[in-house]
C-alpha cells in the first residue's frame, strides 16, 4: 500500500467513487460520513492524508481543520466543496489545507493531488486569518475555480504575478485580492496605470525625484515604490511602459533597489510586484517595444483572466451581486427573470464584467419595474432596433469581429450578421423601386463590408497591424496593401 487515506463526506456516492479511485491507485482508504468520526481517527494517529468535504452534518470542516493542524501539523488535508467561491478557496488555504477541489472534480486530478501531497507532505501550518466576509471575486465557473485555487496558493508568497486579460475582466480586483488576503495585507496597496501617465513622467512617478531634477521639480517627491514599501505595487497596463523605464524596473527586480530621478544614492525596496496587461507581450517583444528579460522577471506566475463570454454561467451571479451593490448605494433593488439571464448569456460582452456592471446600474436606475425582463435588457443593449434604412456596415463589422451581436442560430435568418446583411440589401433594392441597382453590386457590397471591418480591427488593436492581420486571418503585407487601397478608395465608396 502507498499510504492510508481518510475520506469524510456525507454523500455516499462521493465516498464510494473517491474510495474506488484511490484504492485502484494503491492506497488504503477509510471513509466516514461525519466530522466526529474523522476527528476520532485523527486523534488516534490514523491516516497519512485527509480528504474532507466542507459541509458535514455535525460540523463544518473549516471549524475542524484548525484542530487537526494543531494536533498533527504535518498531516496533509485536501478540502472538497460544492460551495465553489473565491472565499471557500481562501478559507481552505488559511486553515491549512494542502489543496482545494471544487465539486464536481476529475478523479484523475484528485489522485494526482494525493500523489503530490503524499510525496511532499506539508511541513508547516498556514497562518490562520480572521473570518472573511467580503466577496472580492464572483463566479463558480471552472475557469474561475482554477483562478481561485491559484490565488489561494499565492497568498502566503511574495512571488511576482503577471495578470493578463481583456479590458474589463477585473485585473485590478485580482491584484487587490492578492494583497488584501496575503502576507502583506497590513502594508499599502499602490496602483499605477502606465497608459494614463505621460511617458516622460513615468520614471518620476515610479521612483520619485529630487528637488531640481527637472524643470518644475521644486520639491522632493516620493515615487510609487516608496509609497508601496512593505506592501504591494500594482503596475497596470505594463505593456505601455516606455523602454527607459523598463530598464530601471528590471534593475529593481534584479537588485531590489532603485535611485530617484536626479538622485545618486541607491534605495533598498521591499515590495511585491503584481503587473497586468491587456496586450500579448510576446508580440510586443517581437516588435521591439518590450524587454524580453523584463517579461520573464514579471511573468513568474502568469494568471489569465477569461473574458466574460467564456464564463457565461457566472453572469446571473454577477448580476445579482451588482444589483445588491447598487441597492446599497441607494438605487432600488431589482432582480432578473430567467429570460433576462438567458439573454445576457447570449450577448458577447466586448466590455466584459465592467460592461455588465454598468448595464446593471442603468437598469436599476432607469426602469421602475422590480423584475427585469429580456425585452428591457435588449432595449438597454440596443439589440431591438427596428429595420434600418441606412446601410448597417458598422453593425456588420461588429458581428464579424465577435462583438456584442449573437451569431445566427441554425435556420434563424432574421438575427445576427446574416440578418443585418439581408436588411441592408433589402433596403438597397427597395430604394431603387422597380429598377435594378447599377452594375458592380457584388464588389460595391464587399467594399462596404471591408472598410468598416478593417477599420474596426485596427481600432480594436490600437493600430497594431500585426495583431489586426492575425485576427482577420490575413497576411500582414496583404493587410497593409488593403489599408493603402482603402485609404485611396474610401471616399469613393457608393453612398
């Protein structure tokens, strides 16, 4: 036998499948449906590892874990829970759990975790924190569960973290959670957005400056590193940092010291760095705009936040949270019916969670109904527009770019991109009455589609032709040629 494992869960089926999987892996398994039995076995010195559910009929596992860790600090404990929230993962980590598994879980993953725990048993307790009531992150989707587990493992470390994700996905919320529930929570949390500061002032903002260092520097000023001493420094939109500042930041990460602008004396620093970006930094590196060595220094632990469209099952939970938050600020308390939730799940959410929050606040403020229905959601999203008389080229481009419009369902000719094109063509033919449009219609329509599509792609990538070409599926040279041609022919397009 590879070891003796104690399994506690009040669900007989779960006890059975877990026991069978671990037995096949060569472990000796004993199961129980109560926390009391588990505690007796632990007191007796039984078991090399514990697997327990959180909610037990006689006691919550989070109340039992501290007693187990006090009695047997080296005993690894794996916590299972159907209460799949960020706070569940954090509580499990704070109370000394080796790992946390949200239900339902993959049995192969459980066996792998057990193998790692048995090979490298935990040697010390994780410090127990105070009871946590706030909920900084919302969602029970598999993607969010993996993020919760990663964050729980990082809370008692000072590892540098790189958070990537589209705008509006909540990158600063994750950075704040790492700080607020980590070992530096008693220190300051300081955030700086690289894209919001003039490039010639970034070094002064980060490292501070001495009196007389440049025109207008009438007094000494502390930089963000000094302000964040002993805490966390959040570098948002790190991809917009100029190269000169990147070189100085690399020195800080390598030597844990910096000099102020205009200063000569090195200053030791003790901060945790959390960076974030909505760009693909590997592409930026290829363009010569970001240092590869700095990227590897920052990307010690990468965390990717999924866009809201990839975790649509979280939308009802997020909407309820935002309605509650709006009510706390004095707006009427509202809730959504199932139809409204379904409509939200089908929307593409180009603005991600931030867009959803803004939508919920508008619905709470502008509509007297207590129950928000699908038509109200569609009205606020602008998806119930009547047939248009002008060419909806922007609507077509938005659909092709994967924006807010739904992809047309099979056989549904009225909605989505297909419906937009059909309405445009119907209006075009209607304007000519009994006459036909002039020759060349095919190429004119394609140009009407191509202009807003290429323009929107370039706008979405902030003029980055490499990323725009990749998104459109075009060769970079082909895109450049089209840009030149469209610039020449744009004003000649048929009206």
